[in-house]
């Protein structure tokens, strides 16, 4: 019996070591590469959702600096137009603003998303960045308000699904390379208490990206003409993370984006910055690690006080 247990633990340990080794290799591969911007076509357009601030605006500035024209989709007209004006004044590019509140897409989703496609019909879109996101109240699922439930699903799931469906066929048929970046979260990899709906919606985006990658390659006859990347960052210094008092391994927007862009065409997923790659690896080894570093240890299920709902 003892010999059987020894073999069991040896196999489990070996398998764990192999998994960690592969993840480390994958992380290094993503951090040490630099893609060519020219391969996506000169004077092409980048469509970014949630583009007026945070990671979305960071992507617009980073890619405008490389000569891409930018389509900014945001819900606040003033912030979105101001962001576009800033880009045009700083870089020799064109911009287009589309004002949309993705929390309203559930009212008539076909009309909502088709309108976006119609407004960009004559533009050569080479890169789609599904960045818009919604973070619900940091609370257990049973206590969440219905508005949080609806907004999380509409913004985090419907937007990535419909926009990818609308733009993917055109991207596959382009002569130059195309890319789709879906902004997920490191919480998609760990069962983080009090973030059930947010983490689950980001997990959808992550898995959707990985499957879309394989399907896109199949539709493109296994060519490398289209790249799909799932970005799983940890804490990034954006308005979305301002409500958190504890933000371990916080990185700036520019740090997150520059590391993420280096992964395009090399890997299918990345946490971006090396700090977040480390956090991801630790979470893969121990699922409760992410809760510990965030200080979210007060919920112990055997002693969880039960409320009446």
C-alpha cells in the first residue's frame, strides 16, 4: 500500500511540475517577442470598446502612436470625443467616435450591434479590442442586485460575443494580418469569493477567445493571418480598480499594454506584465492563493453567516 501511495504522489508531483514548466515557458515566450505593426496594414483601423479611459484608452494611445486610425466606442460623449481629440492632436491619424452604452444592449441586441457595424462598414478594421467591462459590487452572489446581474452579463459577455461575430469574417478575409484582443482578468482562473459573476463572465471571455483562436485558424485554412489573444491582467491602475483598498502587484496601464502587445501572434493567452504572470502561475498551483493575496479570507464557508433572501 505504501508503495502505491509513493507512486501516486510521484505521478501527481511530476504532472504538476510539467504543467508549471509549460506555463513558465509560455509566459517567457509571450514576454520576449515583438510583433510587427506593419503586418496589419498601413492606414487600417483599430476598434476599441470602453475606449475613453483605463486599459481601453491605453490601447488607443499605444496603437495611434504606431500609425493606426482609431474607432473609439464609449458611453460618455464628452470623455469619448475628448479622447479622440487628444489622439488626433498628438498623432497624425484619424479617429471615429461611436457613443454606446453596452448595458442597454439587451433591449434589442441585434439592432444595437448591427448599428455599430453599419457605422464602420467602409473602414478597413485590422484590430478589434473587446475591452469594455463591468465590475459588480464586491459581494456574494446571493446579495447582488439585479442591475449588477444584468449589467455584468450584458457588458462582459454580450459585447465580446456579438462584436466578434460581426467582425471576424471580414478579418479572416483580409489580405493583411488581423487581430482580436479580448480583455479578460486573472480572476477568470480562480474561484474568487465575492467576485462570482464577474470572474465567471471573464472566464467566459477567456474560454471564448481560446476556442475562437482555433476556429479562426481553421476557417483561414490554418494560416497565421489572424491572431486572437486573451489578456488576463491582475490589478491595473484604472478607474475600475480604484474601489479596492488592497491592490497587490499593481501595474500601470502602459506596462500592461506594452507587455500584452508583445504576446500577439506568439501565444493565445497572457497575463501581460511579468508580475501578473507570476500571480497567474501561483493561482494555478493553489486556487486559494489569489484570495489570500487580495486579503479576501474572511469568508469561510463552514462559518458563513446565513441571511434570509
